[in-house]
């Protein structure tokens, strides 16, 4: 095959390169918002799935080992985790302890109501406090920490919080409470109607009728 003479060969001109770069810039400007929303959605989905999996693991471990398990959430320190209640009470090291840090673009707000408080069951709350099983995180000294408890039979203790809300942090900084943000930017994880497990809820659990 005979190549054309050098004078007949043609490359890209400066104007053509500028037009291509301009086209790429326009496409990226159109795609970036959608891509940003996709990545934010992936972050929320991953965090919610990890938390729900941790609650299932805590329940399974409580039933398997026949011991109460605590799962804590600390909105200020942006951490949550799980460990044996007996080990925590004795200030020991739980080899099966789990602890995670919240994704950088998310925040969490705990619904500290419980079925015990909604039903006015003060005895259950008093028994929990008397046994060193606080609603807040006295085990670690964190005042903002809230404790979820799973009983030795694997059920959710009636003094455990109803749930919690995962929310995208405002782009301009600061913090907002549930109901003040776009519903698409938050996910509520709460006890199901049978109080058997925590799962994603579209509506918060209402106070039970007497």
C-alpha cells in the first residue's frame, strides 16, 4: 500500500482541538450533577446496609451465645458499633466487637423513643438503669452515645430506641433535623411492626394504642 505524500497528510487543526475540548467540557458539566447524586446515593445505601447488617449480626449473636448484646450509636463522634454487654460491664475486650465510622457526607439522628417510654413502662427502664444498661453510652463515657440492646433470646429490648435517621449533610455545612430536609436525602431505619428487627421504614412507628 502506497502512502500519500506528506503534503496530502492532514492532522487536527487548533480550531478542531478547541471545539473538541469545548464539547467535552459541556458534556462533563451536564453529567457532573447526576454523577454527584449517584455517588451520594451509593454512600447512603452502603451505610444503611452496613448498619442493618450489624443489627442482624447482633441479634444472631445474642441468640447464639445466650447473652445480651449492645449496639451503640454516637451522633457527635460519628461512630457506631456492637459488643457483648457482659464484656462492656467488666471493661474487657470483646474479640467480636465491631465499630465503624460514619461516611463523611452523612450524619445520623437517633429516635430515642422506645416502646417502654411510649407505653409508660417505667419498671423496664428502671430495671435497665439499675442493671447498668443505660440508654446513653455510660460504658464509654460519651454523653451523646445511645444504646440499642438485644436480649439473650435475640429479640429487641423494649427499652431500645425506635430507630434512627441517616441523612446527607447539608452542602453548605451545619446540621438539620428530620423533616427539615428533602425526604430523598434521608433514610429512616426503625423497628418493624412485629418488633422483630430493624429495617428501612417509609413511616415512623406510631405510639401503640392501649
